[in-house]
C-alpha cells in the first residue's frame, strides 16, 4: 500500500521526516512505501508485512510475527513491498511488472534479486492467485541458486505450488539446470488447492551444506503444508527470486532473511 497518510505520519516517531527528525540508524533509507498500512515505512517496520509489530524475543530487529526464526538472531537482507519503481533492484524476464502494489504476472515471468549469491537464507513471499492458464503445469513460487539460463526460465532450485494439466494440485521442489547433469531431488506433493488463493505465503529455507538444501512451506491463515528437496551435488550458491509459470498472479512482497 503506497504512501503514508498524514494521520500516520503524526504518530510516526521512528520515521518522521515530515518534521525534520532524522531516522534512527536502523532506518537509514525510507522506502516511501507502507506494505501493511500500519503507519511505519517498510524500511522502518520491524514486521513489514503484518501490522502486528509487537515483541522481538531474539532482539534481532525482526518482530516475532515476521521472524522466520523467532529464537535465533537473524539479519534482514531485503524487504520489498513492490511499490512503484522497486523493480530496479531486480532482473526480470517474461511479462511481469508492478501493478496494484504487487509484482503482477499475467502469464509467465521470473524475477531474480540482483545481489551476490546467497546461502543460509530464508525467503518469504506473499502470493495471490488470480487465474490459471489453460493447461499444462501452472505454478508460482520462489527460486534459490538462481542464475540466468539459456532460455527465459532461470536455472535454480524452485519451491512452487501449482496445478498439473490433469488437474492435480501440488506443492513441490523442482530444479531447472542446463546442462541437466546434477539432478537428484526429493519432493513431496500433498494435495493443495491453488485456485482462488488469496494472501498465502511461501516460506523457504536454503542452506547448501544441509540435506535437504531447500525446505519450504506454504501457508494460509488456516493451513500449512510443506516439502523439502535435495539437489545432489549441491549447486553453487546463486541468487534468489520469484517465478510464475502460465498463471495470473501477484506477489505482494518479498522478504529475505539471513542466518549469520
Ligand atoms: Ca508498515
Ligand atoms: Ca508492520
Ligand atoms: Ca526477532
Ligand atoms: Ca530471528
């Protein structure tokens, strides 16, 4: 949600530039965007995608409701609520773009964060499914170990949920690697309804030295399902990002958290 209403700014001690007050050291740059509409700019908000900012048991600056590891100190590496102009931090292939305060995909698109390769990271992404393509695999998810491939889809390990051409819903780990000489992955595919999904989230943990190297969970307000996968041998650490294939969907935010 864009902008900060005046009423919010009046109560915004942590980030109030309207009255010439310097932001605190933990809020060096304003994003000029308030994803959860709680009056705190994304870059000043200890829980940037939920209004519940209470509590920080491990004192790492990430409030408990948004902390993927509430008892382990983490490092916040990235949060974007996909406001206007936010795509400059990413490389995008396919037809994705910013619309209605989200990274909107009308058919197929992939996004990679233009950072250094990352290991030992959590990736949390807000997702909404608007409509599925007509047939084949229709899916949406996150990428780890992503690197540009020879075609539009990046190489990498994917945690996605989706639907097959024969109507089966799934959540699973998949890889795309070209040349395909390191493929060995375990996946589970519990049934999961994808159509009409609103405000779900994908939460993935990636650690190259661990087996499985990728675990992920899909969450809604009422349910959670999870899977994990191992890619052998482990690929080089790569960039992280988002993917959508033959689907009309929105990513409302992307949160990347490291474990030192
Ligand atoms: Ca906020
Ligand atoms: Ca918040
Ligand atoms: Ca915390
Ligand atoms: Ca933590």
